[in-house]
C-alpha cells in the first residue's frame, strides 16, 4: 500500500516511518544494525554524537521511495544526517522532503497526529487549481 504523505521519526538507532492517508496508516520500522549507546563520564571530553551508518540511511531512503511528500522529525542530528544522505545519494527522495523538525521521543500516535496536522496546514496553503 502506498500513501501520499509520510513522516519519518529518526534517531541514531532506529527510524519509524508512517505513510498515511485520511484514515489508513502503514508503519515501517528500520533498525540501525550498527547503533551504539553512548555512555559519558562526568567531565569526559567528546562530542557525544554517534555516527549514523550509511546502510541504515540507505534502507530508510528505500522505504520512503514511494511517498509523495515526507516530513522528517526526531531528536538530535540523525534527521539532518538523513537529509544530507538523501541529497547525496537519493535526490528523488530528497525532493519529496517538505519539512524537518525536532521531536523528542513521542509515541507513534503522536508522530502520526503531528504529521497529519502538519500536512493539513501545508495542503491548505497550496494554490488551488
């Protein structure tokens, strides 16, 4: 099943992709096989950022290929890493990204509700033909 709108919530360990229409929702889940949990000691020097695996980003791009418009959300820098990957390796998918927003760790229902509201506003602002 393919829907026009999609939202992807991403962090360094996983991506949750929801493609949806007015009432239907299709969920896809992509895990980063190379994700590592970062542990810090007080006073330790370091960026605290985990590198995002290129294979993980490629799998997400493939899962988003059929979407018409895409909203990318998530905490940290993984969402920007995804957009940069799309720009370099999947320009057709990158062209469908209409927004990138920060979102901590919402429930799946909250992600879909936010995306529905986002696209409802966006779609209302498009010129009518």
